[in-house]
C-alpha cells in the first residue's frame, strides 16, 4: 500500500536499527522534535505513517477511524511478517471486540487482583526460596521472571503445571517477528488449539472454581461467546498473561542492577516500589518495534498531517513514553516520579486488560527481591547479556545474578 499523497520530507526506512536490548534509536527523539508524523517504508506491505509523540499516539489509539479490524487479513504496511488476524481479539470488529473485552476484563478488575495478591506473594516467595537454596549465580529469567506470571495465569485458568510446556512452545512461535516460518507457526497453532479443545471439554464435564470454568459457563449460558471465541480468549490469556510480564520483570531488574544505586534505594525505601514499577514500565521498551498497524477508514488529521482513508498508521509506545513535552527528564530513570502518564499498556479500546495483574506481579517480585536479597547484583557485565532476536517483544534469554 503506497501512499499516493506526497508530503514534504523523505520517506524513511523502518525500523531505524536492529535494537533488541533496552536502547531506543535516537531517530525517535529527532522525529519527535522535527517530524512527529512521518512516512516510513515498512519491512512488509509498503509505506505507512509513523507517529512518535505522546499526544498523537493517544489520539490514534482512541480514534475509531483508525481501525485494527480494517488492517486484519490484508497485506498492509506492517513490521511483522504476518498480517494481523481477524480471528484474534485485536483484529475483530469494534462491537465484537468490546463484547469479548468485557468478559475478559471481569477477571482482571482491581478488586479481583487485590484478592489474588496474597497468592501472588506466596508463589513469589516460594520461587525466591528455591533461588536462594540453589545458590548463585543463577538465571533470574528461569528462576523467577518466567515461572511467576506463568504460575499465576495457569492457576487462574486451571491449567496443570505439567501442561505448561505446550503453550510455551506456541508462545515462542506466535511472538516471533521472523524467526519461525508460516508453516512452523501454523503447526504450533494447530497443536495448541487441539490441546485447548481437549482441556475445555474436560472443564465443561468437571467445572472447578477457576476462570476457564467461568468462561465456559458464560458460553453455555448464552453470553454470546462462541466455541471459537472461548478457545481464542483462553489461548490469548495464557500467552498474554505471562510472556510480556516475564520479559518486563527481567528487564526491570536489569535496569535496577545496571546502576545499583537504584536497587539500593528500593531496598532502603520499599514504599517506592509502586512508583518505581510505573517508571520502569515507562522507560523499558516492551516491543521490538511498532505494534499492529491500523488503517484509516476515512480521512483523519493527526499532528498537522492528513492521513487519507485507506492509509496505514503505526506508532511507537516507547517513543511516546520518552516524550520530553510530557515527561520531565524523560531519558532519566526517576524511581519516585510523581506524575507518570505513560502508555506502556496502550490506550483506548485496546488497553491491555491484564494491566492490573501485571502491575501486581511486578510490584510483588521487586518487593520480594529487594526485601530478601539486598546484595543482588549482575553476575556478568550487562553488555555480555544475550537477547532474543527476531521476536516481537524485547526479552533477555538469561539474566545471571548473584547475591
């Protein structure tokens, strides 16, 4: 999809660099200052408009004329090899998306998550017990960052511990930008769907007090939840409920340990942990590049530029969260930042419904680590750490630590 409407300035090639660590390409800061809405040539599908400022991205994520559904199942300009799937929640028509989000959001209300906090703390401290018992150095990804959110979402959905490798395999395939072929992703999806169908059938025959049983009940009692939607929601919650939080937790600890004065400050002032988590969510990029594309269903003016109907728009949440017009000392890590309107979880109808759970897990993990392991430090230099490549999200392969 090549833009027929010429604009001033050259078309840039996106992405600007091959960043897999926590750095942000300096081109974003340059564009925020000089050309915040810019034409870019995407890796797949042609040219799109790239947004880099906080205000413009908030507008784009809340304007119904910029539609993910309109971009689904089409060869639109995009960052990933696979186009957005209309079968998935993000690619659904607005009415269906809203209906299903209401069901999902019931599981992640602030009140429900608050009731879960004691169990989250119990799981966290058990994992830290095992970490300490095993001695250092140890891999914090393997010992805490990945198993904590995995255990929590599996317990919520009633998934047995022995089955967790099944959705981990599918997650790795689904979250790849280009590491896996379409055939490999398709095969993993089929195996995952077969597992979910079998497990849903078991739960329907023998309901328990878990989220999956509640979703099945909603389906069976006619809350407009089809069998395919039930499988899609269950599968999506399993993946979304652990993958991003695991990556963020390891990255948050890395930021704290790269400059140990940050970690030491939280050890001395545990009351700062909630604010620190918000600041770390702001400064730590989650996505390797931009997220799913949106297509304008009619002309939309953003940042002084008219996006014509049929044109694609992409945006960088990481750039928005470094916007100097919104955040004082935007490039610094201020653990006690009072005003922090970051949009790490997105904005508008596609705001992450699991945000309250992710916050609870991140806060609990940092409270446990700083409270029990004040001597925690990196076991290798930060520049020797290995990052996953060709994936949609930025995440460490391992995080070796000692104490």
